[in-house]
């Protein structure tokens, strides 16, 4: 069983105590809030709602000089680098040792982003076609998809066959690469 990697505790985010992954890095503002929330709370009356405390913290963040904000930006950057280093060096076998579905999905996504895992190929020629389309930014996603679907229907059979063959080649390449990575 994998053990939890120690991380900095931020009171505003929950993370499963059984997790094998480090906590996702916080942004500079979250670092500021976790450090200053108790300070601001102690200066306000005891029954002040959390919403009002957060409002005060947000106002103090907005008026913070750039030099002071830089301290929190460095903290966030260091945390992000530590987080990335975990994924750059972690074993790909974590994918199989992790039982939590959300955690497994996140692991896979991070490994793909860092180029340690090949990106999963599209399921069909239609999915490949849609992934290559540029939507009209003035239309909603469903409206764009309707247009893509209509355009795909209008493609000739040779083009659809070519897309499906391309997907099949991508799938075979993906399976081969995964096998190489997981069975060195």
C-alpha cells in the first residue's frame, strides 16, 4: 500500500488522507489566504461570518504591494515545481497501484501532459474529425458540434474510411507504446 506524501496543509482544500498523490499546488492568493485568514479573523469580532473575514482578506490582498505579492508567488512556484517533479519521477506503475478512480484519472492526465504517457487516441474517425475542427467562437459548443456532425455526414465514404484507418493506426501505436512503457 502506498503512503501519503506529506504536503503543506491549506485549510480551504480537502484532500483524501489515503491519497498517494501530493496535493495540487496552490496559487499565490491561496498561500496568502492560508497565512493571513487567522490573523484577520483575530482582529475582527468573535462572531464575524467567514464571508466577511474572506472579504477583508481579499481587500488586503488587492492592496498588497507587488514586492509582498512576489513572496507568495515564489511559494506557489516552488510548490508547483515540487508537484511537477513528483510526476516527472513517479513510477508509471502508480496507475495500477492506485485504486481511487479520480486519482487514477488525474495521474494519467499528468503523465500525459508531461509526455511520460502517450495521449489516448480518439475512439472513432468521427471523434478524430471533430477534434481537428475549429469552432465558431460566436456559437455555443452544442451548436458547433451540430455543424461538425452535419459536415461529417457530408464527407464522402473514402474520407471517412481514411479517418477510421488513421484512428486504427493511432490505437495500435498507443497500445504498443503503453506495452513498452509498462513492460520494460
